[in-house]
């Protein structure tokens, strides 16, 4: 029959002060009488040190004991129980403070802040009336959160519905204007196809844009895709991607500014509501070769025109004609 053994470390300083040479790891074998002297709480405490080691049934690793005796072990177990008791009482006190603070919360924070977590070891130490109040308030706030979520969802649906309606109205106004413009200015083919709902919207918009920008016939329109960066390296091929960008111009050379000013004056005379601003268009390769890639850069005028509910934007090169 195997005896109950407990392994622990002996305090070397205490051993020397008491005139003992025994220190370090110690195995204590308990008798039936000694086990019987342990209280139920002390036995449960000892079980928390249970070990699968072949040398000992229980191993105390965290602390050192002053004496290699049963009395020292029993005193240690009682001390750890007391410390845990004090720790649990302090945790319960702090938790009650948090619970009271949670109960006192008002406004939106009260409904989005979860109730402080209550562990099983602390629950039994809390004021029963406080627990009941927390449970009641928690149920109330949970229902309120659900109500708030429902109201918020309805509000969001209402906002989305209104946005969808506004967008539908906007698209309907554009479609109406396009149809009216085609009936007045379109070609015979466009008018016939419009009557049979066979006119592509893209074609109609392109015709309206050409009509709107007809005053700019002396200027060359330019697209970002027209800009082609160059590179001397043979490595630069289809694998090199091209980054394109349009940003406001921070400065214009004198001759470029004069061409911009002339275009703006013409635009203001022909279309007083047109917005004209100088921009810098660029295209460059993302690859990096030893020879280096040369980006394509062009100064241009960005012209924005509103024709009814339709907005059109074109860019015109400010490069001097060849």
C-alpha cells in the first residue's frame, strides 16, 4: 500500500538559523493520524497541489516551508487558505464597486457597457440584494439594447430608402434630359432609336458632351491613357505596370499659363458656368531599371460643365501645338 507523500522545498536560511543542515527538496510521508488531523478545507487545499510525479503525490513548487514537519505543512495549508480567503474578499469588494458603478451608469454608455464578469468563486461573497439588482437591470438593459437596435435598423432602412429614392429621381431626371436633348439635337437615327428605346445611353452622352464642348474645337482633348512613359531598358515590357495620376497644378510656366488663361477666357465667354482649373497629368512605370524609366508629364486644363443634370469633364492639353 502506497503512502501519501508531499514534496516541498525547505528554506535554507531558516534551516541554518535553527541549526539544521537539512534543506532543499524534501519528501514528507504522511501517516493516517496526520491526514486525520487535517481539516476538510486543508485536505481540499492539499489536493490543489496534486502531481503525477512518481516521487510524490503532491508537490508544492511556489513556496518554501520553514521545517520538514507535518506541523509546518499544516500551517502552510492553513496560510494559503487564509490568503485565498483574503484575496477573494478583496476581489468581491472591488467587484461590488464595479457593479455599483455599472448600475449608476446613464445614457448610451449604460446600454453598450457589459456587466462586469462575476466568477463563481466570488459570486457567493457578493451582496445578494446587489446581485438581484444587477440581474434585474441587466435584463432591462438587454431589452433596451434590442429595442435600440430595432429602432436604429429602421432608421437606417429609412435613410437608405430615401437615398435610393433620391438616386432614382436623379437618374430619372438625367434620362428625361437625355431624351429631350436627343429629340431636339440628335440625328435622325438617334431619334428613331430613342423612340424604340434602342439608343445606347453611352452614345447619347457622348453626343451631348461633344455638343457641350464644341466651343473647344481649337484645343486638343487629352485622356490619361494617351500618356505613354518611355524606358530605354529592354527589361521594360508588358510586365511593367503604369501608374497614372491627375492632380492640381502647383505652378505653370509663363507660356503654359498664357495658353491656360486664353482657354479659360474662351470658356467663360462661351459657357459662363464652366469651371476651369490647371492640372498636371502624369504616367510612369512602376518598375525600376538601372537605365531608368522616363515618365510622361503634361500640363492640362480641366474643364467641368453642367448641362442640365448632367456633368461632363474633359481635359485639354496646354502643350504648344507642333
